[in-house]
C-alpha cells in the first residue's frame, strides 16, 4: 500500500497538472492521472500510432491546439468515459489506477480526482490526502468537471509565482497539518548570511495528535515557513555554543 496518496481536485485551468509536475521535479514523487487510461483509449480509437505510449507520456494529447483540446477532445473524453463506466462500472478507471499504485512505498500524486466514487474507492483502501488547487474556473457542466466540489479537501493551495514555489508551499501545508505519513528531513544551523552547505546535521521529526514535532538538540519547532532560498524551508532560530543561528530545513518525501 502506498504510504500516502496526495490527490488534487480543482477547476479546469487551476494548474493541477503543472503542480503535479513540479512535485515530481522537486521531491522525486511518482505522478499519476485517473484519466490517463481513458485518454489512451480515445487515442487508440482515433488511430494515433503512439497511443500505447500515453501511460509514459500523460500530457501528449493535452499538448494539442487549445481549441482542439477544449472543443473536440474534452467532450469526446466525457462521452467515452460515460459509456465505458455505464457498461463496466463507475470504478473502472480508478480501480485500474489503484492496481498500479497499491504496492508503492513512497507517496504518490494523483492529479485529477474528480468524482465521489473515485474518492470513496481510494479513501477506503489507503491514506488519502485531498488538496484543493485554487484557480481556474471554466464553467463546464459535465459531472466529472463539477462533482469534485463535493469532496472535502484537507488543504487548499493558492496560486504562486511559479509551480515550484507552489509545490514548496504545498509541502509546508502538508507538514504543518501532519498529513504526510513519512518524511526524511535534513537541517542546517547556519548564520544569517551563510547559505546551507557542508556540515549538515540530522534532524528528527515525530508525529503527534497535534501534528508534527521537529527536534534539533533540545529545541522543538511545531511549524515551518518558506525561506528566501529556493527549495529550503525556514523553522526559526537556535542558540548553539552561545551563538544565535538560523535554522533551515530541506525535506525529502519518501
């Protein structure tokens, strides 16, 4: 069983795909989409020669001309998915995805949780963290575009200046709310004007009912915040050997 499944919900155009890609780049997570199999089926039906490769290239169809994507492919996905789920059950695509991730030890990203049936299926089988990705808002009326609003999100993540910063903000929210099952954490105690570097010190993290408790030496920190250093999180200050140092932490999900 995957230790944690982080599933994104949100309007079309909110940035779910770009955020998922940034989480992969920054934290070496695996990224999945429930609709990936559906898109591969449509590609095969359209006669695309590369349809069998879509599992490894999930954005292939999405990179088409925006008009084709929105006015041709999206309605085709709706109709195809409705027909397949009608004949083979509402859990058809989510159950196939579950078989792929059930034995995964690391947290995984699902970028397109859409329906209550999908939510119920995953929530009953693994630790599921739902993230509402804010933004977007195209007024599609198909159930797969609106039913996600009935799913209770654990955290919401607003837009940021870059997908990478948004990914870092999401990790901070997951840490501060105790929603990540397992973490590797490394920290540096450094002077204010010295960037993190050699001499890294290991740093313990434990989970309590009130969330994560972080400990270095005899000091504890219960929340973390962004820093001005890309990819690094700041937790506070500490006195070591009579000198004040600023603490920076770099987390790795595993």
